[in-house]
C-alpha cells in the first residue's frame, strides 16, 4: 500500500465559517505546542496528560489523539532523517578538511618563498590573500558544521527532538531586522511577529480511523455531485447545540475525485477490510486580494494493484534520476541500446512549481512506457549514495547549490513514478545503483557516444532486465587482504606496462572470484590513485617548464632586441 494525498480548494467561506475555523485552528495549535513540551521535553506520561487536556481545553479524546499522533509523526520523521543528516554533515566536514589542508599547504609555500626571496610578485601576493580568505571562510564553515554534528549526535543518542513551529528559518529572521545588508524582508519586529504567528497557527490535522463511520468521525466527507464534496468538521465536541458543534465546508477536487467517491461508498459498508481511514488536513492560505482561504488535503491508503500489462520479454526502460532531468534509455530484451531520451524538469521554483515540473517529466516517461509496452527500471531510494554520485559527476556541484537535488525532490520523483505506473498498470523494478555511473562511463560512453547519465541508465536497465542481484561474499580478513593485494598488484603491473607504451587506456583488473561490488570498488580506488599520480606528474612537468622559461627569458629578450 501507498499513502496518497489529494488536495481540494474550498468554496468562498462566509465570515461566520472563517471565524469558527480560525478559533479552532488557534486552539488546536495551542494544544499542539503545549503537548510537545509536556510529552517530549518534560517526558510526562500520556495517561496523565490525556484526561488533563480534555478537562482543561474541552476537547474530545479523538481530538487529543489526532494532536498526539501529529506530534509523534513529526518527531519520528526528524529522527529517521537525522541519520541521513549525520552522514551528510560528516561528508561535508571531510570535504572541507581536505580543501583546507591543500589551502594551508599553498599558503605556507607562499610564506616560505617570501622568507627566502623577501619579495613576491603582484599576482602571487593577490593569490596569497585569496587563499588566506578561503582558509578563514572554510574554518568558519568547519566550526559551524562541527557544532551542527554535535547537535545531531545528541539527538541520535538522547532522542530529544527540537521542534520550531513556524520554521527555524523564519524564527532567525527577527535577528536580521534593521541590519545593514537588508537580509530580511521585515521592516519591524511587529511585522515579523505577525507573519511568524500566522505560520505557527495556519493548519490542523484530524487523523482518521477505519473503525469509525465515514473513515473519520471528526471530519466526515460526503459526495454531492461531479467533483464537489462536503466536509463536516467537529470543531466543538462539548457544545450542546448541533449547529455550534459542526461546520460544513464545500470543496472541489480537480483529480482523483472518483477514487475518493469509491472510498466514501466503501466506508458505508460494515466490512472493516474494505473500509479505509481518511486523514483530513486544513491549511490556511492567503489569496491574491490578501483574503484567507482554506485548502483541504486528504490522505488515504491506496492499495497497489499487482496486475501489469508490460513485459520484460520485449526489453525495458532504464531511468537515471539527476539534478534537472531524467536520463532514459530504451533497451531490447538482450540489453542492447535502441534509443535515448531526456525528460527535463526545473527544481528552482517554489514547491508547487517543482511538483508540476516533475509531474510533466514523469507523464512523458509513462507515455513512453505505454507506447513501448516495457517495464520501468529505477534505482533504489538511497539519497546519500545518489548525492555522492551527483557530486562526483558534476564539477559545478558546489557552485550550483540551488540546482542540488534534495532528498525531498528525489523521494518525490520515485514516489510519483511508482504511483503513475500503478495507475497505468506498468511494472516498476528497483535495483541497486552502486557504481552505475562509473560502469556506464567505462563501458558505454565512448562506444555509444552518450553522456555519463545515459550510460548509468543503461546499467540500471540491464540490472533490472537480467535480475542481477549483487551478493557480497563474506571473506576472512586475511583472505580479503590477500585478494586485494593480488588485484592491486596485477593492476599496477598492467598500468606500468601501458604507461611505458604511452597508450592512454584503462586496464581493468581481473575479477579473481570477487563479487561485482567488490570488483568495482577496487577498480574505483585504483582509478583515483592513477589520476592522482597523473596530476602529480603533470604538475612536476609544468613546474620544470616554468623554471626553464624563466631562466631563458633574458636571452630571448636580447635576441629580440638585436632583431629590431
């Protein structure tokens, strides 16, 4: 099953409806903020808190459970993402430390030169100051990342999650008011507080249950006609009059309204296996005319249908997900390349624009799969590994941070591919994307005259086509050391022989009974060492040529003078 969310827009609300909703939203979020402190900071038992909150705020147990589950969901998502944040932060620290060591070495070389010759050229002086500024900047970044890592490790060890309702980014904006660089849009603290309070109290969630009627007792949805639905909200459970207890809102759906209609019909049946819970979230938004409106978000469990119309006997479609496009290849049943495609998307806009752009690219992918009647092969969801591969393949990675593929966007693309494929009865296969970019660049780029990303897509497609499951062999430490030494020795011998022949070609090591992951890992390490050696040799040659040129400069000038 898959959690799916559909969004509808409410019709224009009158003043009475808006005031009731606003008061309920404020009460809901007040309880949410207070419960977070009591439950996760003070660590008070839930059995004591439930009757206390019911008596104090005049809410039902169902409302309390919705607030509690919303909080628990926020905390659990932060804890699950915390592991990725730790790995990402450690990688950044390593990268900065590496750059810092190089910069310090360069700076010290300039200092030594100054001591020996007591003078530096104008260019060298400017370079020295640039390196000095880079060192200073990287040290500041390193301190910040180390403090961030300390906080993340503390969250991991203790389980104490820090939540800022209204977002940390907006909270920090108050300290930038009246700054000289105009780093914030707010002109006064009152203006900032108004926006911060609005963001803290703009939405509420009522969690559903399949045991209850209509899938949610607090938010009951009924069908009216076409794509129009009615939402009956329980906003005052202890009211004596029915008119004060409920509020009715009409909203429209642009898509998936038939699905919601079917769920509503199923929830009227007494069979619990057919019933589905409907979780309703209402979000307050500003219109163009600065008026308030509410957006209805409905989440439900969608059962995946295993029936598919595609067949891998005809081949498959390999997909490599990148920062701004989907690299897609069409393979036959033997894994040979037939065609390549590129479906672009833009992730530099807001959330809504990004989602639309991704949807259009995925739509083109589904259209291609239906036309060819072939299954889709994608990479498994591993954002950390994907980010590393993108960093390695993109030289402008650090400079173009705004184009960086976030974990949210990456997971969104994969989820959308799965959901749209299920709607179109297309089989989706997931494979391990380890070393696909490197394998593609070595085996397919020059041969097929394609880029790295389409080469990786070929590897992904072939893995899914031939059911290649990587099994890492468990070896003893001594055996593993012997095997690694043998692989490296053979590679070095062949590399030296090829270098002596002055042939620029990559010599692959023999497999020696190793699994494919170990094989490509050893190859990658050797390639890095080889590139490093080439850089060192080229730098030595360049330094020798510059020294010879400097020594010959006066003679050349003299000869030119005689000619004139």
